[in-house]
């Protein structure tokens, strides 16, 4: 990362009432000097100035804008920042950006470079930066809530706290390495081993969240399965309240898996319609059924849909052997059966619906929402939201499991050092240049 002053459009390009251009670096006041009539030596931080923004070459007015100055270190990046709040005209934006490019000390920002500079300047750690990225990408209330918690430092505080405890253990061990003639007192041995055991237990508990954090970011996967003509496509259309997939009385109409995204009471859910499960010779339909079984493997919940007139829950016995903990039995076409038959299905734990007439759909969605929300534990504000966190935590746990004071103390110290390093990879408290570009490269330009 160089020391150039960077600039970028921080709002979406296009017609809007206001567009914001953010400039960050040591030479930000050059824009005040070269493009306004203000005395750049007298600019006050955190004041809004209503100014004419001038062309560097012709001195013609480009726009009337609000100019704000944030002095280091009290800014998003930790550097001096100037923000130009201009009118959101494509012509105005293009002209202002063109003039900024004429300032020698300036260059266009790279994707995520503002957040990257904030990280390097100690304004946030990597978990907070990724929480910010998740907040920008959030589409549902639950995604926003958990992204906000991460951005505010919930994971940072957890992982940094664990790392500090390991560094304390390491300091004891290194002290005894420096004085090899002294034995470690028994009470110290107990204290160190107890600390490591407690941390190991906490990390295992944290890892047992079943990837719930990643699901919250990417969407919970709910797969609809059943025999041909059970009404799977009709159910999906009823759930999303539109004609999303083709409905036909011809068996085998659905040949491939169809994914539909839905905001379900704040939770992001991906519903998947699959090919009807049956024995077939048709090569294409057979491939669709293979895909259906793959989707079942990957799913968080399985809606086992059957025709209440002709079928029973026993038709899913082959699936229930391995997936009984995530199956919801749904009896369709219940508008055609008696109340007594409905009661029978309900006693078996089935949800009774009519996809055609959209009866019972709300009850089914309520059950799905309840099952999804039940996955959130008391520690749900501390969810693992990235696979790289899981990998680093497993690396930490492996080294903690290797720790024991019965072997040479240098080896025990190395176990703790490697465990602390694993936690440092998550927060960025060690040299992790190899992952920084990957993380910040996914950000939008201007953030």
C-alpha cells in the first residue's frame, strides 16, 4: 500500500439527489486549495462548508457542494479525509472525478482501500472490516443485525480476549525457559493447564454452531422433495406468491433444481424445487433426481411433500434414515380430504396444506421460521461468519490439544505460540498480507 492520497465515489453512480466523493490521505487539503476559494489553512475539522467547486483548468464552477474535513486520526480511515457532497448528476460526478485526477498527489482508490487503510491504522480489525462488508451486503433484518454486531466488535473482543489469555500463558512458559534451573510450581502448572483446558472448551463450543453464521450470510437452504405430481412446484409458487416455476400435471416436468430466494421474517432463505423422486430410465430426468439428492445433502431443512390422497410419510423412509432431524412432513391437497384424515396427518406431525388454494402456507412458513430461529443459541451474537474463521479456530484447537506440560517446556510453549497465531490470523494481529487482498478486494470502490 502506497502513501498516495486516494479518492473515489462512495455512493452509487447515477442520477440522485446527492453523491458523495471521499478523499483520504496526507494531501487531502489540496482539493480545497485547487478547487475552491476557501483558505485551506483555516479549514476546521467537522464543519460543513457550502462552496463552489471549481474546475482546476478553467476555474468554471462545476457544482455547488458541501465540503467536510475530518482530521487524522478522527476519521474512518485514520487519515485526513475530505468529503464532497455534490449533486448526483452523471455529468457533475464525471467532471469532479476528472478534476481530482489532475491533482498530482491523488489517485483513484482500489476496491476496499478505505477499509484496508482503516485496518492498517488501527481503526478496525479484520472481523470488523468483514462485518462492515456484510452490513453493506445485508438484505434482511437478521443479516443487518448480526453484521452490525460484528462491525461493533463482538468477534474482535472474543478472539482478542482468547489470544491475550494465551499470550499470558506463553509469558509464563518463556519465563521458565529463561530460567531452566527452576521448576514450575505445582499451583502454576495447574493454573496454566486449567486456562488452556477452559479455552479449548470455549472454542469447541463456539465451533459447534453448525455453520449458522455462514448460513445467515448466504441463506438457509430449504429443499422441497417428493414424488412426481405431489405439488412441489405449486408449493414453491405459493410460498413466493408468484409463478416462479412451471406447474404441470405431466410427471417429470421439473428436471433441474430451481432456487428461489426469500426474506422470511428477517432470515434469508433459499427454497429449492427439485425433480420428483422416482425410478426412471430417462437420462435427463435421472440426472435431475441425482441433483435432488445432492440438494438434500446440502440442505438445512427438507420439506417432504406428499399427496394426501394417495401417499403417506412412509414414502420418505429412505431419506429419514439419514436426515430425520431436519425433515418437515407436509401433506398436500388437503382441500380434498376429510377433517378426520387431516387430524390423522397432524397427529403424525404433518403440516396440512393445499398449495393450489394457498391454504396452510402461513402455518408452514411459521414452522420453518421457528426451526431456523431455534438454531440461534444464547451466543448467537458471536456467530462464525466466515469459513476462514473456522479453519483458524480448528488450527488453534489442534495446537491447544497438543499442549501438555509433561513434555519439554520449549515444545509446550510452541504449541501455545501457534495457537495464539491461529487466533491472530482471524483478527489480523499478525502478518497476514496473503489474505488482505482477498478480503478487501471484495469491497466496493469507495468503501
